[in-house]
């Protein structure tokens, strides 16, 4: 999802919105210090991944940020994910996976929260 996320960040920048993109290269150990530092700096978090919404790395990241960075958050954590279902065959994959527009809309929704 890094390609779609970087495309979204570029389009958001065209709208005057600065988005910090963190590519979580390792999930074990998870670099929670970098994630927490970003939330401290921005006050917001949108998690993007292609796995199902429940029970994945995105949910774990959300839990860590809620446990250790809750007071820094100015808006609820937003997740852009696949659906809680079995990954479809290739020809239907694009209906399952998040896309650049989904990411942009989620970031805008997070920024609009007050």
C-alpha cells in the first residue's frame, strides 16, 4: 500500500495538507517509538493496509497508539483496510484493496474532526 499512500500524500500536498508517511518495514519488532513520535507531532493517525480490518497489524498499531499516545491524538485513529472477508480472486482484488482516493478521503475526514 506504500505506492497508493505516497500518491495520496502527493495529492494531499497539492491541497496544502502535509502528510507524514511511515512505512512499517518490520512488524516484529514493531517500531512503536517512530509511530508514537509521529502522533505526538501530528496529533492524528491514518493506518493503511491491505489485510482485513480486524485482527491484523493495523489493529495492533491502533492499540499501541491508544495505549501509549492517546493524549496526543486530536482525532480518532482512522484505518483504511481490506474488508473482514476472504481475499477475493485476482479479478476482484481491486474492489477489495484500499485505493488512493480511499486514503485521501480518510485523511480529510481525520483532519476535519474537531
